[in-house]
C-alpha cells in the first residue's frame, strides 16, 4: 500500500511539472507570434503607400519592397487588404490572372490620407 501512494504522488508531480512547462511554452509561442505579426502590419502599410502611387502587380510590389520574389507574407498581406476592403483587384473575375494588379479603394485612400 505504501509503495502505491509513493508512485501516485510521483506521477502527480510529473503531470504538474508537464502542465507548467506547457503553459510556459504556450506563453512563449504567443509572444513570438505577436512579434511575427508586427512586421507584417508594417508590410501592409508599405504596400498601401506603394499602391497609393499607382496600380501594381504582386511581383512589382515585391521588387519595390526589396524582395527578390513574392513571399508568403506579401501574398497574405495583399489577401488581408483585399478582404478588409482597402485594396481591390483590377481583374476581380480572374483573381489568379498573370495580369492581375492591385489598387487602393476609396477606403484605402482615406485610411492612408492619400487623395489621388
């Protein structure tokens, strides 16, 4: 009977330490994901500024942003900006067209204070 209680207390302490380490790793991953999202919002601001000047395709945006290729972050930010109504496609019927370009909507122009 005594050895059973000892093994139970050992397993309880192991599970407690596991849950503590899980909560610590969760909080670390949350802070990491927050810091990862900040540059993307700066990226969105830079995209809006560039689109305030002229219509651009994704590859043109990437080049003006200093990227060699269109990254996943650029894809995500453009999709988010379109979904939020700040940016629109020039060919909305063909979203994957190689000729697709993007421009600011009226909402996007007001957001950035750009009057064209």
